[in-house]
C-alpha cells in the first residue's frame, strides 16, 4: 500500500506543476520546493533540541499558535522549527519571531522524509490538526522520534474509517499521541482500535481568549464608529457581498468590511458610502457608512468594536473562524456551509449565533439579537471550553 501511496504523491506533484501554470499559489509552492530539504538541513545544522511544529495553512497555525508560544516559555532551551504547506500560512508568518526557523513543508517523498529525520533529528514533532504525511510519519517512527497530533477532529466520512482505509488507520498507530477535540473523534479512533488518544478540546478557545485581552486602540476606527452600533463582516468573499448591497435598512449601523484576502479589496471599493482604511483619516472617515479594511492581520482585534459580527466563507467552501468574533461575547452570523464546524453548531444551539442564507435573514437576525443580551451565556460558554493548551503541554 505504501507503494500506491507514493505513486499518488508522485501524481499529485505532476498535477501541481500543471496547476501552477494557471495558479499563483501553486506556482509559489513549486518554486519554494526546489532544494527545500537541503535548505532546511543547512539552516538547522549544528543545532540540537529542535522541536518541529507543522501547520498546513494560516488557520491551522492560529489553532496551534498558543501551544507554540506556551511551549517556548516552558522550554526556552529548545529551538522551534515551523513549517507550512500553504502559501497562506508561510507568506503571513515567515517573518514572525514565534519560531527560530520558518519554512515550507517538503513534499512527502521517502527521500525527503529520510533526510529530514536523519539530519535534522527533531526531538519531537507536533502536527497541528490535520496533514497526515505518511512517509514522514514512517521515518520519524523508525528514528524513535515522538510524534504528536493536536486539536484533531475526525469525521466518519474520512478514509480512515472506510473499508479501503485500513492501511492508513494502521499508520496512525505510529503516532505517539493524538489530541482530539471531542468525544465523537475519540470514539471514531477507538472503532479502528486506536488507543493513543486524549480528549483535550479545541486550542483555539485558549488562543482567542488570550488575544481578546490584548490592548488595541485605533483612533481612525473609533472616529468612524463614533457612538453608533457596528456590524463587522470578517473574512468575507465576493459571495458575501450580497448581504450589504442594499444598506438602507442598516443605516443605524456603521459597517466594517474585512476581506478574506487583501487582493479582493477591489471587489468592495464600489460599495456606496465606503472608504478604504488606508485612505481614511481622522478628518474624513466619519462621513462614510462602510469602512473597508485593506490591512492584513487586525481582523481578530477589530471584532472588539462590533455589536454583531458576520463571518464569511459560509457561501463557499466553509465558514472561517467564528471564535475570533464570538470571544467578544457578541452574536455571530454566518452562511449555510457550517456543518463541519462544531463551534458554529454550539453557537446556534446556545443562541449565540444564527445561520443565514440571504439578505432578508441577515436583517432579521440582526433585529433579533438587538432585543436579547447574550453576554453572560457567551462568557459561560468560553469558560467551559478553555484549557486544551494546558492538557497538551502536560503530555508533550
């Protein structure tokens, strides 16, 4: 089966090269992969006590960020090697001081995995949430290097639990510990005879709680808001635009729009009575009804100004991080593609958020939450979910 897996990896790389002809992200991955394993070996040569953290993309990094930071505080003599597979993670974090080295993840070829395990020799490896690279797992296992997966969430639809997934399920036994978010994931792994699991919850709760307490005071945003109620639309795509194309019924709110990707800003510039954050000043911003944030990295802080938040992605592949908004104890709205996200289901079940499918429901949900106070129930929910980071650090 490993032979077939390696054929799949080979075919995937060929497909990626073809896709790179039309896609900038794929092109960047191809360019960065050239000689990558030797770059990592050369950069880390002569260093010991290397701990390797891997996150697929920016979202997974945010899930593990608090773990990395707390691990560094607990083990100051250890060196942190952080890798990403996606440009969305690498490009935004490559200059961050959270790690000693930040690279792309080498392709999961047997040669790369063997070189990595034998030359870099990490003392332990932590994969954040997903990304099961089986050649790397095999070589780390051979070298007796502890392997941890944190904040994992499994679903019965995954290949591990299908009749054709027995080999993959067996490979999971080579992992030292798998920290899962919930009982359902734990039971699924038990169903394929895996006992190397610990239920710890979702580390994102610890992360968002920590960063919600950090100071953030932006005079331009405050001037824009004045004393008005505020709707923040965070991580939005083109599909989310339809919710605010007719804003007459939202005149009693100021609206802040944060695109999921900065190159999408041009899609929003035509909104009526809008102004770009980069063009706003203390003198001109208060006359606008919509403020478009064309600066990366401040969305999680901006949510603190919201009366109510809408989190984008739900009309596409799936909603983005609802916890970044909900941690400020405000109602959170999102589109219909939320079923893979247990925290979104929690928000609905606890009356802390609602799913909407059109502009009428958007307005109706805003009106609904104007008449109820969810602050205390929201605080109770977050307090019940914290602590995953501590559990993980006690075992790794």
